[in-house]
């Protein structure tokens, strides 16, 4: 049976008629319970609709679908930010620290925004970090106060050995997908099992009802014989004791018919248990009347080799072993990769921006130097010497003067750049944990393969038994039909002899019993044949296609 990559949980039955059940007046089975005609196809539809096992597997598939989404979520980008205000009063013991009265007071406002994500290829990761700050300080050596600092840094990390071919995130995605396929296969297997169970229960109910009818017919035959005996006793041609034996036979056959009624109730309850919901279902208050009758198809038996090939191709159990083996392969690939050293290439690029307001206070070093220079120039003028020019300590470019916006403008001018390239190496000595996990996964793979071989062997036994059951039941039907036909002829002949006074009441009743038994054997053989065909479809995993049941694409 062909399967799609993903299967839904809706079983669509072609040409399936609606099935409704009426509420009976009482909860117990009685003759007043309303009979409900039910075909085999309707029974299968209702069982699939109400099965709690199907619902459990369906919910499991939905959970696995969410697991797949969750696994892909590892590659969702993450955004983080932080805002911090800090005020510090720092004691200083040096005039070069720029503080007054032995203290330096600063107010800082920091902000950071970071966008990071892992890449779905080659196990890499990237991040973009933006930092900003506003600082005010009493330090007289700072030319800009307040000062706005901004920076933007991009970084990419690429594994070169471990985590390059497969990492924890890609492993989780692969495993989630395989588990989703596995749950789909389990859903299909459970559907096949439920259908086979419904068919067996349905045919058991058909058999029970027809078997009761045969036994009731046998009771009527005994009553007819009793009436015949009474007439002959009245005519003086038959001993009165024969009337008693006929009445005893009626009582015995009535007992068998009542026992058959109980069998009907048990078979009906077994079928209702498969069709009804766990809560109070109105089905329990009805009397099921099967509309389908067992039939015999005279088809050539399937060759054993073809049947085995079909079963090994279609059986969901073997597909599940294949998926389990693939799951193990994912683990082996990942755990083998974890035995390698961790070698990561790290590369980064950044740019920095700066701006602020010019400090109005005079730098104390420059102020003291200016006083000294002025005094020297006065003395130089008295002595007739040329004046000295001030020594420049450098100037701050005009583009650094401004507010926060100016700092951002300087950032994106990309004048102040930073590059970083490096290699991070992590090499655990021994690495026994990774090696042990790999060894366990390899052994688990062998265990799965051994279990698969055992399952294949068991499937071969089931196929051979199912083929033999179909073939045997076909031969039983032919023998039972011949036996029933001969029993009818024997009863008719014995009745004629009895009417002519050439036979006894005992022989007539015995022929009636023989006919009833022959009819029961024929019915049992036909029922067993239909159940054998259903079992063969199950072991070949062709139940869904043979019943025109489709699992729609999700």
C-alpha cells in the first residue's frame, strides 16, 4: 500500500452510508429493544469513529507534530535587551584621577540590544550586538561631558569539527520527524487491527443468529414429529412411549436454542464494545441485526512467495522497525560526531561611535601651564626675547561634538572599526562519556535489527497459517455442503420409512439431529472462511485497500 510522507488521522470510507441508532426505552436487552440493521461497512465506520485507541494514537500524532515545530524553533532568532543606570562615588588618591575633595562622581546609563540565532546549516551561529551609553563625570580631564558612546558588533561562529555535520538542534529535528512518521505507521496499524476485530465480531454475531435459527428450526421439526406421533398413537399404530421420547427431544433442543440465545447476546455485546463510546451510548439499548451474510469466493489461492512479499512490504510493524533503525542512525551520527574535538572559527566585525558636549571647566594641567607661560612671556618681553607659543595638546574633531544622534552618525560613518578572527579549541581528554554513548547506540542498532528479523519470522508464520486457514476453510465448506445435502436426503428418506411403518421415531429424531449438526457445520465453515479471509488481509496489511478505506493526506 503506497504511503505519503505524512498521513492524517481521518479515515475516509468511500460510499459509507450514515449510521444512526435510536434510543430504546430501557437499558437492558429485551424484545422491545428497537432492532437496528447494520452492515459490516457501517460497523467498521462506527468503530473507527468511536475507538478510543484510534483517538489516543491520533493525539499522539498531533503531539509529535508539535514536537517537530518545537524542534524547528531552535532556529528562531532571539532578541534580548537591557537598560542599566549606575551612579558611583569613587574615592581617589591622585589629582590625575580628576576628582575633587578625594572623590570622583560619575553617572552612567547603559543600554544593550542583541539579536542572535543559530543557522540551520553547518551548525553555525551569528549575533548582532548594539551597545550605547551616556556618561557624566566630574573628571576634569574628560573633554566631553556628557559623553555618548555607541558600538555595533557582528559575530559569527562556525564549528569546524564537532557540531558541523550534525548538532543537537538538527538531531532533534530529525528525531521529531521520524517519530511523526512512526506515529503515522502506528495509527495505520491500529486501524487495521480494529477493522479485523470488528469483522471477527460481526461474523461471530452473524453465526450466532443463524445458529440459533437452525436450532429453532430443529425444535419445530421435533414438534412436528410430536404431532405426527400423537396422530399415530391415536390411530393405534404407534406406542405411547414414542410420544414421550419426542417430548424429551423437544425439551433438549429447546435448551440448546436458549443457550444459542445467550451466545447471541455475548456476540452482540462483543461487537457493541467495539462500536460504542466509553460513555452511555444508545447502541447498548438496541438489538443489532446484521445485514451482510458470509459469502464464499472461489478464487485461486495466493502463492506463498507472493503473500510473503506483500506482507513484508506492507506490514506497519516492519515499517516501524525501519523507522526505529533510522532513529538509531540519527543517534549514531550525532554521538559519533560528539567524539570529535570542538574546534570553532570565530570572526567578528564592529564599529564605534562617540559624541558629547564640550566641557566648560578648564583642564587643571592646561590652566597651570598657561599661567607659567604667561609669566615667562612677560619676563621675555622685559629681556627683549621673543614670546613662547603655547604647546598644543591636540584638539577634538568637530564631528565629536553633539548629542546621541551625533554619536549614531559617527557610528555609521564606519571610521572607527574593529576586526576579530580566532579559533576556539576544546579537547576533552579520554572523552569516555561520548564514546560510551556511541557504543550503546551501536549496540541498540543491532538489537533493533535482531528484533526486526524476529518480527519477519513471526510474520512469515502468520502468513503461512492464514493461507492455510483460507484453503482449509474452503475445503471444509465443500465437505459441509455435501454433508448437509446428504443429511436432508437421509431425513426425508427416514421420514418416508417412518410414515410407512418401516422406521422408528428414534431414527427420525436422530436424522433430524444429524441435519441440524450438518447445517451448523456448514454455517461454521462459511463463517470461519470469512474470518480467515479477514485474518489474511490483516497479516498481509491489505485491509485498508481491500475495504476501500483511505488515510487522507495531512
